[in-house]
């Protein structure tokens, strides 16, 4: 189990490499949400998402002699960019396995950070098998996207900042809405808040047809999504909650909230219009839940994490 102390250790390793993103506020969005709404824009983070935190936490924890051989990761894009950036900063090679249908922006950015990108068909090929083969052939250290203690601890630094910022605003009771794929960010934030801000309750947020965490929380066991499904929320298009993350999710989180793709697109447009930020679909599900599912919330205020902003122009134009 990951502890609060692990998050503090990750914060020390990360240092100033991750930006302390603000809490943004708009009275126009408050009116739609029906309560004070604050947005944590990790879309403004280096590499365009919170994933830098976990990647830096994990790579910096690998012993120098082992790390020198390089790292390998699999990702649809945001973890890919975080690992590529952190590996380059540490002066080690990175191999990233990405689905061929990932947004072009994410593939291009990963290569621009200096990583070798290996593309695969997510519907017919096994990324784990590809990763295992390359890791063995090249003696690479695997940095998993969410089921890794060091990664979860790094993502938990978002929770440390939320607790500090909520205290500065005088917020001692709020729902914290977090886009949830495998659960690394969601569980990390929940672990941090349990210790220092117990009145802030984490709620996992997911797109329709990829609501594995919401269903798993209800069933009290890990349930998977149907294979072959598609969603515009590629950043959180995972098959099921992680084995490491789910025990924390089930212990610490409130019920999940499921949003439609139309609500996601509307949230993206409103974020640009009212907050002047660009959020990708997967990063906007928490904001969509805050704006359009207020009846499922029972706190006087809400904090929505905008987890990433790496969106292709066509998708962003569609949202606008």
C-alpha cells in the first residue's frame, strides 16, 4: 500500500521540476455548477499533463547504474510524454510503446522529447508482450502508467497542492472530481487528502462505456470494460482499474460519476471560453461532472482536476 510518506518523498525527488498549478475560478461556471467551482489545470503542467509528476518520481528513484540502460513505457500519449521528458532530463534513453491511433500531437511530442516511439495496434496486439520483449532485449526499466508505487506517489503531489490551495481559500468541505483511467492520479490524490484534508472527498470521473472504476466501486471488486470499445477520451481509455490503485480507490473514494462525450465536449468549450485553457477530452471529464452532474454531489463546493491538455486541433475545434 502506498502511504502519505511516499508522496512526501516523491515531492522531494520531483522538486521544482513540476509546476505548482493554480486553482482557477469563474463565476460563470459557478452558475452552471450550482456551487463554487475551482479548476486545477494540470493541462498547464510541463508536457501538458500531470503525468510528468509520476514519471519524474519513478525515473528519479531508479538507481543510477540501472537507469543508465534506459527506460521503457507504454501509453496513449500523456505518460509517454512525461517519461520521455524525464528520461531526457536524466540523460537516459527512452522507448515508448504507443497505439497507432493515438492523437498525432501526442506521438509527435513524444518523439520531440527524444524518445524512440514504437507503434502498435491496440485492438490486435498486446502492448505488455511488446514491452516485455523490448525490456529484456535492451535491459530497460519499465515505468508503468499507473500500477507503480513510485508513479502513484508522484501523482499524489497534485493532492498536496489541492489541500494547500483549498486551505488558502478557506475550503474545508468539497468534492474533488478526478478524471480516472487506471486510477494512479485518483488514488494518489485520495491518499494525500486523507491525511491533510479529510473534508475533501475524491470522486472518480469517467466517460460512458469506460466506467470500469465506477462499476468496480459498486461491486467491490475489479471489473473490466468490454473489449474493442472506443471513446474520444483516449487519455483514460484503460481496460480496468489497477491492482495497486483499486484498494486505495475502494477505501478512500466516493461513488464514481459517468459523463457523456457531448458533456465532455461542452466542458472543453466552456473551459476555453471562461478560463482560457485548452483541455483534452480525457482531461475534461471531471469538469463535465462538476458542470452537468451537480445532482450527484453533496458538498458546498467542488474542485475539478483538468488532468491534461494535449488535444489535436480537429478535436479542439469540434469542442469549440
